């Protein structure tokens, strides 16, 4: 009985010793532990602060972008929150600096990239095709999955055609149409290809592209255009 108690006491004493050792270690390291916890809390605070700041910057950029778009879309001669404009030129003169501000001050944000597309549109309207192409190409390369990527790709092809790059556009589209993972729906690529052939005075090939579009995509948004082109002879 005493032997059994002795063993029990030994186990108990060993347990107490281990707990005492653990307690002493914890006491010695409590400052480090507290410092580490404070460091983690501070780090989390910094991360949250950065996230909130980024969100705030994006919101500012989006508001300025919306302001510029409202100017462009304001009806002439009517008072609007964006102002009252008598001519399209007045709207352009007010909107363009805002778009450039968004691009310059909020570079890398979605609003800035979209503002770049609007600037490309304004530049193209003035005949400044090269800088417009550069901006649209940058957007397409940087945002292949963006909601505006498809429209931007179409605009890029149209700009290149206006610059006289029909042969290059034809080559790119023919390759694109042959690939299974084409970035544009095939009916859209065919419509642009038909226009590119026409721009390059390859009228037979243009008619073939329009006919293929009608045959394979009778419900395409480009069907009426294809019919007009083919009926025109």
C-alpha cells in the first residue's frame, strides 16, 4: 500500500515539477509572447488600413470617372448635374482633363484603365490613331477577362483598319478564327475579317466571309450587315 502511494506521490511530484518548469518558461518568455501578439495585432491593423485606403482610392477614382462620363453623355442645351453644354466641344474640353487626371493619379486601378479607353476614343476622334491604339492595346493585354475586353478588342481592330493595317488585321483574324480559344466569338471575328478584306480591296474574300457568317451564325447581331453587303453585289 505504501509502495503504491509512493509511486503515486512520485508521479504527482513529477507532474508538479513539469508544470512548475513550464510556468517558469512561460514567465521568462511572457514579454516575448506579449510582444509577438502585439506585433500580430499591429500587422493586422496595417493590412486593414491599407485595404481601406485602397478601397477609398478606388472609390475616388470611380467617382471622378463617372463625373467625366456624365459630362460626355450630357444632352446639349439642358442643365444637368454635370453642367450645361451648348456644343460637343465644350463637353470634350471639360471631360478630357478629368479622364487624364484619373489615369495619372490612380494608375493601376480599374477606373484608370477604363479612363484610358475613353481617352483613346477621344484621340481617335481627333485622328490621333497611334496613341489611341497604344491605350486600347494596353487595356486588352492587361485585362483579357474584363467586361469591356471584347469591345476593346473590336475597337482595336477598327483602329488598326483605319490606319491601313488591313493585311495585318486579316492575318491576325484568320489565325484567331482557326483557334479553339479565340478571344472573340467567331461571328464577330468574321464580320471584322469581312471588313478587313473590303478595306484591302479583296472583295471576293469579303463576300465569302459575310456568307460564312450568314450560313454558320444566322442569329448573329451582324446578320443584317452581312445581308446588306451581299445584296449590294
